[in-house]
């Protein structure tokens, strides 16, 4: 940071007066000038100049103990200013001092108290005199501490900043246009894709609580739904397709063996396997059906919780990984299949099954701190996402890449986004789509940023907000749905289909998404 040049002193003095009126007669004491671009930089400008002012004072009136304490406080204040984490004003629409904010962030004077062993005194002041200026604060320990600190009451009053109210930023709803598809009678629960012929299938119930479900196939050209097979007296959890067969993961509560895999045969659903526990996932890889769950037996015969079904033959998954001189298969928790790989998780370990061999891919960082996580994939790349960390991680070969998410959550307080729930992640061409239950904006968070997002309908607004579906493109995240929780989504050709929690079905074009994002980025770049 450069020393000030004389022509800038007047402007900087005016800026500092907004932060602390004690700068009134100290224009000649200003050492640093720069144009602050945020509240954080404004407070740093103030504190950097205060520190230089304190360093230049005559210390002849202080004893050695006071001098030592003073120098220690100045060093602490310098570290505090460099860190740049200051209280946030969500209380008043004008600048005020805040001794300790709601996030337990201390003001500069409060921080000096805390770091010198007077944390309780600082907290007591905050409890009763949160917005008080130093000259007005009454506390039994304040003056004795000040007298030993080597800092005068005026210097402490000069240190104490005021903090500005949130800056309002206008945001408009995501401009991505979605077209609704009529689902006719019944409530749409979920959608699935047959990758072979790129067709769309839906699971319908009579209402949101009905036990009876019907699978239907959608034809975009005629916009018609055709029933597939007979009605199912239970839940349809998943639908997958091999080259010639269609399978479903079904929970049939009225059946003696409720956990079953059904296959479509002669326009009817027939059971090909039953399990003595929950089926957590079914996947098709290389034209074979893989079944994973917390069961221990299949058809009262095969003993395993991870099996392969080829036509009606059931076998335990037998591939193993090599560890030192041992061969073993760890307990598998999750799986997802792509065109080229079957990815598995076993605790923090990530495994890849490809070319008829199983190998260790990597481990999930900070696994013990994750409340939950979901996986998705594309070709030989695995995506891992969790509400416990922002963004997602990509695993390929032995490499790990992180896409960090620091967009602002749409709320009245500036906070980092944490999803309530992630449902799925899929990569399509240049895009990575993530669905779930969250609300975000395109505005990026910055440390100590104090902003309030305000909805507006002005088309010239530079920021979007949205819910339920975001896309990662060109190293940034964008909300592409204005409202709703997305239960599932899939891609067919140039179109993205989504089903919301309320059972409504929509689609948009990838080319439209790209066009709108490119338009937004062009507008932002022109303003930078």
C-alpha cells in the first residue's frame, strides 16, 4: 500500500469522517489513501491510518509497562485490520458503532479488550451498550484497563469505527424461460429417461398420497402420455433400461416381500427378484442391472447387499480391489453409472468399476464432517456434492477439482449459500446441473460484505435470483429456475426436463440457457 500523495488527503479525510468524527482535526495525520470499494476496505482504510497515527505519538508520558502494552495493542490492531473481519450492521439504517455483532465478531476496541484478557468485560459492554460510542460507555473495568493499556481515551475513541447499513442490490428473477408440459390426470412423482431412444417416462399417482402408481411414456411430437404396463400397488422408486428390457425398483407394501425388482414383460410388470431389505439404488452398466441396498439376501438364496442381475440370474458383485497384498471388497454405500464407468462409494473411499476391473479412485476430503452427500457422473468423471460444503468436487483418474460456490443466498442477510437439500448433479456438455431445495443469486459473496438483495422487475438489473436448479458454467454458478423445488431433472437432446415437488413438468433448451448466461456475462463485463 502506497503512502498518500497530498492531493488525495482532502478526499480521504472526508471519507474517514464518515467512519469516525474524531478525524475532524487530524487531516494532516493521514498516511494512507486509496478508494475503498467495500465496507471492509473502508474500515481497513480507517484502521491503517489510525495505526500510523498511534505509531507516531510521543510516549514520554508513559512508563515502560504502558509502552509495552501500547506496542502490543498496536500489533494486535494491525493483525485485526489485516484480517478484515469486522462487525456487520443489520440493526440501523445509518452508521453506528457495534461492539460485538450477532456473529460474535468484535469491533476493534472490543477485540483489544478480548485479546488482553478482558473478554467478559467486552461481552458485558455489548450486552448493555451495544451501539454506544466509547466516550459514553460505562463499565467498571474500562478505565482501569485503559490506564494500563498505554492508549488514551481519545485514541481508543479514534480506533472505534462506525459500520454502515446494508447496501441494497437489485436482483431480478432468472430470465430462463420454461415451458410447462400438461401431465393430464394424476400427480407426477418423478421422471426417467431411456437413454437408448431418448424417451421420457413419468411415474404417476392418483393423488399425492395414493399407493397406486402408473408408469407412462411421453411423446413430445404429439404431447401425449401412454400408459406402460399395469398399475402398480406400491411406490416406483427408480426406472432403468437395458438394451431390450425395462426394470423398476418397487416398494410393494401389501406384498409378503415388499422390496422387489420388476421387469416389463408382455405389457405387464413381473417380479424377477425380491429382497429382505431396502433397495437404495439400481443402475444399468454395460447392459447389466446392478442392485445395491441394506438387504442381506436375494430370493432367499444369494447372500449379499450388492448384486448383479443378468436377465433373471442373480449373482453377488464379486470384483475386489487390491490393498497391499490383500484383495477385498469394502461395504458399498452408493453407486452411480455413466456410459463408461460404474462409480461406487465405501465410506470416504471412491471406487471405479471399468473394463471389468475395480480400482480405488480417491477419497472424499473431510468425509467425517459431511452430514450427507450425493453423487453423479459423466463418462469417467464423478461428481460429489454436499450441503456441508459449498459447490461440488470432481474426481477423475487420481485428480480432484473443486468448484467453490460463494454466491449469496437470497435473504435479508449476506450469507454463504448452504443448500437445505441436494437431489442430483449431472454434467451435460459444458454445463453441470445441480437440483434440490435452495435459493440463490448470481451475486458473489465477499468477506465482510454487508448487502441486502431486493427483488425487482427491471430488466437492466445485473443479477439474478432463483430456486431449485443451478448450473455451473464457465467457472460460475447461475440460478436457472425462478421458483420451486426440483425433485429430478434429465437431458434429452438439447432439452432439459424438470419435475417439481408439486408434480408440474417443464422443459427448456440448453441453447437458451447458454444464450441468457452469455448475455448476462457480457453485461457484467461491460460494467467492470
